[in-house]
C-alpha cells in the first residue's frame, strides 16, 4: 500500500496516525508511507524520529471571532491545498488518512479533489471544526466513540472503530510495570497523571490530599507531575509523614506508560481521547478530570462517555479539591467489587483491535474507488 498520513499539532492527533501506519506496515510489508504535517507541530519532531518520510505545509486554524488573521488563514489554506496536490501527485497514494488538526484540512481536501480515496478519524466525542468540514469531502469516517456517530448522521461510510492507539497497548506487560516502579507484583497503586506535560490544577489537588494517604493503608500512589512541575512538587512532598512518604512515588515522566497503566489499580487522569483509548483497552477504572483549556471543551464529553457507562467517575476542574479527590479515590480503592465492576465496564468500551478495524475500512474504501 502507498499511504499518506496527516494529523498534527498534538500527540492526540499524531499517535493515532502512527498507529494506523504501523498496522499497514505489519499487514503489508514493503508498503510506502509519507507523513504530511507542519513544522510548528509536534509531528515535525515525533514523525522523523519514527523513521517515516516527512513533508510539511504551512497552515493555521480559524479564530472563533472576526479577525484579519482569518483572512490570512484562508490564503494559507489555498496555498496548502496547492502544495498538498503537488506532494500527492508525486507520491501517488492509494489512500490518504487524516487524524485531526489543522493540517488535515488542505491535505485531505486536496486528495478528494484529485479523486484519491480518503479516510478521516475523529478521536473525540464532539468533532473538531476541521473534521466537520472534511466529513463532506472524505470517502470514509472512523470514530473513537459511539457517541460521535450522530454528529456524522447522513454520511454513508461512517464506522465506530475505536482509537488506533488502543491497539498499541493491548499487550502491555504489567509485570514490567511493577518492576519499573520498584513495587512487588500485585501492589495496589493509584496512578495520577495530568497529561504528558502535567497539569498544575491536578497536581495541586493531589498534593493537598497526599498527607491524608494514611487513611488508605497499603495503597501506593504513583504521582506523575510533568517535567516542568517536578522539582516544585518534590519539594512540597518533603513534609509528608514517614509512613505516607514511603508509599508516594513522584516521577517527572513515565516512558513506559502502557506497562505502568496495565499494573495500576486506578488512574486519575485528564480525558484526552488517546488516554481514554489506552485506559479502556486495558480496562483500568478511572477518575477523570477533563481539561477546561482545550478547544470546544472536548474532554468533558469524552469523560462523560466513560462515566455514563460506569467505567469511571468525573470531577470537573472547578470542583476539584484535595478533599473531593480523596473521597473519590477512597470509595473506589476500598471497594474491590466496585473496582472490578468499573474495570469490566471499561473493557466493554475498549476497542483494542481499532487499528485493524481502520485498516479493513481503508481496504474497503480503496476498493470502492
């Protein structure tokens, strides 16, 4: 297969694209892949590091208010379409797959104008502006959440596939997770992480509740602070009671997150789509604190989807305190039957074969063309 991948800005758009590329490469050895992104997004560093050919276009997003910058964005879009057409004509892909972010707009649109099959993947419950626009031009649409399907009503080739990053964690070794943390296998622990870069509000609530961890004897707490918050958080842990301090494990970053996640008893997390795909793929009970600082508040509907299914609990950031977080953690960690019920609900939502489902949808889309 000759495949063009596009998606950018954040890891939430990039890693699903890479997961699709990995599935194609495994299914069809000798396939040729090209990734089209921007030089400003994380993809410009992440993708070349994976050994994939990378090309860039210049594009920006629309402001949600009248602005001269929007006129410039229209110009960039037109130029981006022109550049994308040149790249696509040269590469001659069988299909173009877009996984979100502004860069998908001109690339997928250019492919549709050239008659090249296209598939877009929507990670969040509520589609972003780019995918809403592209859904009118794409050959196929794949979604992570069943709750997304009504947003694409009326389109012929829409499928609930799940998020392809789920496929990359389904075989995570929990024994390696315990070992990497220096914990005995089976040790109950809560994994708390505010995203790859950390989150001050989440960290503050955790730091406020940790002195009272004595109320949960035997439970360990793996606290992933984010690199920029690590030194400050560590300094604030100095005064913890000795019995508590021995059960608190602050880390700046976790490089083997799937293994650590597989070993955890409960996760406290933001509600990014890729994180939720990993959580449900492994069936881990969750306390979700959606970030209010994302476009269209898209993390809250993501969190609500898990909460309504019984796979997690949601705490809005405006309601987040050390007391509220401790109450939620305590009620779950003291009730093994509840944890198992949440784990089963989580696994029921999980779609660990998402990448394979998208691959099959791609083949069908190519054949239709």
